[in-house]
């Protein structure tokens, strides 16, 4: 089974009962369920109850508890409203009898209207950049043995950073203007045309490396043992159709970190500069002891 097929199989939820679905988990080497996976599966569960012709335009999720990798997640879909052009859904993700995630989603029947967008920044093309996986594999001997096989395994999504950083070195504090990240990404194989597949893959990928953007000004790396970091909420607005198996540019910044919380936002562009989605997230960022300077 290819890694892309494994990703798509995560999105093929098992129907259990009316409005009730079950999803599997995939270990990314963190020891806990990846938030993007839960978000994507909840979006798929919601879409299964929506009439054809209506696609997600606004999706909001709240992470309530850490997910257990060893246990499937059950998704319950509530149907608050089916209007003439909009459909609203609420989804609760459940493990061990407790809610671990809530999602609210709105779906819209396509219609014409005014259109404008901001411009995509000028960046190098993805072909000129090295994939994150290649960079990690080149330093595999520096990885802890228990996670080496997981972190160096084939990945369904190719991520290429405009300004890659060494994950094993502590970054230098560079002030608030350093809180920026730009990456190209795409699924490594073609996938089916269904819009929900591409939206779900974007939902999955949009949480990857997003919150750590807020760490960049502070000289703290993701592997710092003092760090406790976790997503609290995640929101995506889908503006225009797109394909996740074609290159997308994810432009991220973190305007603020305060009160043990970081706020990050992102814009997703197609290769030809079309803005297709906007993303925002707030996350918990705790350092267990004062930073030594």
C-alpha cells in the first residue's frame, strides 16, 4: 500500500450508525494523535451528511484532549441546519467515552459573486528546493533510535521549505519579524477529483508545523525538552477550488505570543498565485522553566 493510499484510507471513515462514523489513527512519531488527522476526519464525517453540490467554506475546530493512538476515534455528526444555500454541521470526536475534539463546519452551494484577493509573495519554485524528508534522512543518525524509522519513512505529502532550518540545532532569537514560515506542499501522487478529498488533505497538512511558527522569534526548537506545545483551536476558510496533488504555497506568520498562547495565521496559494484558503490557529506554548540567556 502506498503512503498516499494510507493517507486516503484514514479519510475513509467506517459508518457505524446514522450520523456516527469511526476513523483509524496514524503515528507520526509524536506519541499522540496528529491534530490535522482529527480535523480532516471530522470534516469528512460532516461532509458525508451534506447534499451534493455543497462544499465546505468555513471550518472551525477545538482540540479538547490529547488523542490516544491505540484507540479508534468515533465521530458523531449533529445537523443544526439545512438551508437553501448553506448547510451547517457540528461534529464531536470521541475516545474512551469523552470528547477530544469539536468541529463546526458550514457548506455552501456554489454561486457567482464579487472577487478579489491579495497577491502571492515571490518565492523560489518548489523544484529548486529540497524536501523536508530528504533533509531529515540526510541526518538520520542524529535521530533518537525509537523514532528514527517513523521520522524517515516515506510521506504522503511532500513539504519543501523556502528557508529550511536544522531541526537539531537550537534557533537563534531573532525578534518578532522572524515569526514567518513559507513552504510548498503537495500530495506525492494524483488523487481522485472529489473536492472533499482535496479539502480534507489541506486540513490535514495545514496543522503540520503551523504552531511552531510562533517559536521562531524566541530561540526555542520543537525538540526542546522544556517545551509543552499543543493546538487549542484551528480554523480554515476555503475560498476557491484547488487540488492538493498540485503544488500549494503555505505562507504563515505569528503576530503574537502571550499568556502561554501563540497565535498563527496562514494563506494558501496555488502555483499560479490564486488564494484558495486562509488558516488561523491558537495554541498552548509553555516553557517549564525560565529560559537561560
